[in-house]
C-alpha cells in the first residue's frame, strides 16, 4: 500500500512537471509566434517606409541652384519650387546632364571646324558644374534629415504593436545602389539635337556614329509618327563626343515604370559603380536605389533591425527631351546709325517728304532769311497751328505782343550762334529775333530755278553754290544733320538706301555730279516699287528694321545655309517646335522657320532674340522672335545671359548674301531733270546687298549662336561666292563692316560707277 502511495505521488510530480513544462513551452511558443508575427509587421512597415522613400525622393529631396554664377544657366531645366531660381532633384538631374551633353557636342563641332574661341573650355566647365550638382544631390540624399521623414510617414501607418509598443524608427543614413545599368533614363534625344544635323536630309553623322549606340526606345512615349522616342541610357560608360572630352552620365529612370522593392542580393551587387556588370566611372554618381534601415524594441526587450531595398522610378509615361529650354539666338542688325528723321508726321520716307512738301522759313527783324524750317503739313504743331505758315505767324504775333514765342516746332539745319542742330534747336535769343515769314514757302521741286526768290534767299547760307541751287538747309531740316554724314542726334537709323539718296541730294544741292561711294548700315525694308511722284521716284526704307523670313526680299534664303543653322539650333531649344511651326501655309510651303522669323522685325542698330516663350504658340509655349526690350520684358531670365559672347570665332566672310537693284535706271533717269542734266541722269547702277553671318556658340550661358547682318551698296556686280576670301567682315562693338573682294574696288573717277564691285 505504501508502495502504491509512493508511485502515485511520483506520477503526480511527473504530471505536474510535465504540465509546467508544457505551460512554459506554450508561453514560449506564444511569445515566439508574437515575436515572429511582430517581426513580419515590422518588415512590412520597413518595406512600406522604403517604398515611400523611393517615391518621395524623386522630387522632394532637392538642392537649390545658386542665384548667381555658372549654375544659373541650368534654371531652364530645373523645377521652380523655391522661387525664381530652381532646384535640382532626381526627376531633373538627367536634364542637367543632357544640357551639358549638348554643349559638349556643340563645342566639339566648333573645335573640329577650327573655330574654337573658348568653347572647349566651356565644355569642360559645364561638365564640372553638372557633376558638382550631381554630387550635391547625392550628398543631400545621404543626409538622414533629408530622407527619414519620408520613411517614417508611411512606416508608422503600418501596425507593429505585435512586436512591441514602440513604433519603428529609421536608423542612420540610407545606403545607395546603382541598378538597371544601361536601361533608359528619363531624357530622350534625336538626331536633330546634333550640331551637324541637316534639315533637308534629316540626318546627322554624329548621331549615327555615336549617339545611336547610347539610346533605347521607350514604348510608352511615341512621337507624332507613332515611333517610340529614343532615351539616353543610364549608367553607361563612354558617352562623350571625343576622347579629350569628359564623359556624361545619366541615371536610369525609365518612363512609365513605378517605384518598387528589389531583392537585397541585386541591390548589394550594384552598390558600387566601379564593380559588377556594366561598371562605370562616374566618380560621385547619383543613385537610383536606396535602402534605409528600421529599428524597434520588442516587448521582450530585444532590439530588432529590419531592412528593405527600393528602386526609384519616374512613374510618368513620358520623359523630357534633351534641350536647353533657356537657350537663345541673338541677332545683331548692323550698327546704330542715328538720325532724327522727318519732323512732324514721322514718316520714314524722308526724301519724298523733303522733295514733295513745301516748307516755310522765318525771316529776322531785318527781313533776312533764317535757316529754320517747318513743313507745311507738319502735325501736331505747337499751339495747335494748322500749318507751317500759321505757326510762324503765331510766333511773330507773340513777339509783337511781348509774349515768349515757342520755337520748339522749328528744325535747325544750319546753326546760328547759340543754336543746335535738330528739331527745336533754336536758341531763345534767336527765336525772339524772328520778325516775319520769308517768302511763301520753300518749293523743293522748283529749287533748280536760279531766279527763284527762295533760292536767292537761301543762297546767303551757301557761298560755294555757284549755280544758285540751295537745298541743303531743307535736307538738314528733314534729317537734322549735315549731309553727307549719316549720323544724327536722336538715335534713329539710316539704311544704305537712305544714305545713297541723301548723298545724291546733297550733291545736287551743291550743284556737283554724283559719284557714289560704298555705304554700309544695318538692314531695313526697302519696298520693290513706288507710286508716281512729282519728285524723283526714290526707293527708300519704310521700316526701321528687317523682316528675316524667306518671303521678304531682305530675309534669309529658304533652305540656305542660314536656314539650316537656325533650324538645327531651334531643335536644341525646343525639340518639338515643328509641331506648331508646321501649320497652315508654313506647312504647305515647307518653310516652318518662317513661322518664327515673320513674327517681328529686328530693328536697325538693335538686337532681336529667338527663344522659347511661355506666351508663344498662342499661349501654349513656343519659339518666338522679339526685339531686345520686348524679349527682356517677356523673359526676364534673359537678363542673366544677355552679355554672353559667342565662344566660337566669327566667320571671315558672310554665310549668305542677297542683292537687288536699289535705284533702277528708270527711277534715276528723270527726263530733263527739270532742265538740269545732273545728277539724276546717273548712268550707272546701284545695288543693295544684304549679308548674313552666323557665329555658332556652344550653349554656355544658354547662347547658341549669333547672327550679324548688314547692308552695303554695290555697283550690281554678281553676288559672288561667300566662301573664304570673297568678302571680309570686320566685327566691332560699333557695328560690322564688309570689305569687298580684291580687284573690285574702283577709284572714284568719272569713268567708274562705284567704289564697290565693278
């Protein structure tokens, strides 16, 4: 019995021990299950945090561009989330690299053509600046303070209480990887971006030989013909125009792809740019994959570390074209050649005005004519006078009444003591000395009559005019200058056609034969015909600037060398410009460049700019041509680069010339010349030749090229070759001049028509 009791007691102890052990096992199992389940929660939170990080860093981690200095030139490709100046992030870093790549190719072409004047240096500088921006972005991505918030904002939304009471927290700085090597970036490029692109053949040898191996099509982005755009590959070695140019690198960010988690093995296999498959030598590469560790303390007091690995992708199905959105082309239309033009009605036709409109002149208190003039149809005149005679009459009456006369409407051609040339240049003392009106007005058509009273009166101011033909004060009153100097006082401009006519009339006023010289200026519009006039049928300018479109007689030639230079550079500013420029007549006549060139004149002695404007293309954004003041108002960013000079040598001869007869024989052979044989019966021909010169620029500080242009008088010789030695351009800040070919400079004798080409 005792033995049985002992056996029962032992069994009870064993059962109790088993139950206790089982309880411990169950508790441990529950704890383990909770730990494992909590670990899964923590891992899911870490996964979510890293995926959130990959989505957010695309645009939310950024470095600002400097407000001054070389970085400013990247404003066009930046995001403007911090004011006027932009920021660089993962979304646009490839646009920075693409701008640098285009500048490198432009510089390489400039150097290959023997025109380098700083372009190669700028190519090296732009590469350095773009790499510095890439490094700054990488450094910013590596800062815990820049990225941890994006991890935590999503990670904390995932339940982790099964692991412990504390939320998961990001630990330290992220680690990087460089994945999807040689896969597409988010920037596409076409052959038209290359500096050797031919608009007619639509080909580029540079693109075929080099760039075509650096691109990959992306089916989510199709061009207007339904063909996928070719995107530059990321993390690819050897993207350089030549061995002496630095490589440009891009970050793989395939359009249409979404951020996603990647395996740890793949992440770690690519965490060094210099090792692994498709290794590359980017010294401080911008990463496209990140990993940020998470840490939390379990209920049991264990510190748990968790990790995940995510790839950044752009999400958008369409990327960006390789371009310089703030690129521009400067147009310099000759030098300023100032003149006051016509007083009163502000007509540009100064010669017809002068020859066809009688003018009044005042006399002093002794009846002596004064060399001040007012046109009969000048308007408005001071005091609301209806015409010149009324105006002079009011001056005389004011003097009689003891009032101060207003002589601001009088033009001074020949200055007396105290006067100054120009409109309103009469001194008050001389104005107070006006006593009446001289004659009944100056009849410019009848000035060749030696017995004309007005000629007799005006003869007092020109002792050298032995024929009694005195029109010089009339010309000076119109121009406010002393012929034949084509420079005046008010900042207007005189075209070659005006200068020729001014010289001709000045010679007539002196009674001399006309021997034309070689005159130069900027380009202005000269109408092809003029209606019948009572004075000689002069062809003179009607606009104070030039229309450069190919339909204009002063414009560039359709599909000529200037046309090709410009169209290629258009692609570097806006690769999609043909979509809106090839519309209507511009499409049917195959002259899309005229869509831009026909928008505005380029003023003589002034500048115009071709650039991308938000107001262009009917407010949708597009290329425009505007004079300087209008361009600066429309695009204030231009002011940062307006002083940039081309970094290539200017061509020694014109890129293109166009010539037409300025004064046909029928226009200057006036029958009988009112009974006077010279100078209108001029036996020769005079032509106006417009010339155009394109100086390329690499794109440094966004300048992609400069067009210099001007006009020169010739004796209507064939235009000749524009090759080396045909002409010589002398560029200067005061204006460009064109030297004619050797052997064509004629001595100014009666046997030669012109000092221009014979």
